[in-house]
């Protein structure tokens, strides 16, 4: 039994992404587009599937496509630089969590005011309008 040729639809399926995602990653330089033969379809390597999976896992960890591009450029053997990128990402996540906690606290206070308010003016709408 012969393995299916690794066309764009096959690598997309193997990496659990859409074909348009693969095309987009090609346009921005995250993966290479193989030469198109005179007849037939472009055939991708197994490395393309691995690279797509790497990109998806990095996205799940919160890395932007720009940061992923940097990680891909580093490759193995550059642990110190990769560690710094991850440490920077952790710091950004901590700041985001603090911002979200502040937003949550402000909304909780507004909801509490709403519960206590029996008038027609809604404290939530009023606060957002200011």
C-alpha cells in the first residue's frame, strides 16, 4: 500500500489546520512552498507537517506568529534565546492576568451596584457611558 502524496490538503489534515492556513503560513514565510511540477500538485515533505504542528503548538502556548517565526529561526541549539522568548511571554501573560483581574473586579463592583440599585438608571450603562 502506497502512502498518499503529501499535497497541501494532506499536510493540512495531518496538522489539523485548514488549507488556507497553510497558504497563509507560506505567504508570511513560516513554511516553504515547494515548486509546482508542470503537471500535478505540489508535494510537501514530512518536515512541512512537523513545522505546521510546531506552529500550532506554539500558538496554543500563546506565541504570536512573529514570535513563532523567531523560534523557528532559532532552531535547536539556541536554548538560551528560546528561554528568553518564553520568559518574555510569561511576563506578558502575568501582566495580562493582572489587567483581567482589574477588569473583573471593576465589573463585580458594577454588578453589585446594579443589585443594590432599584432605580431606572443602570450603573453599568452609566459607568460605560462616562
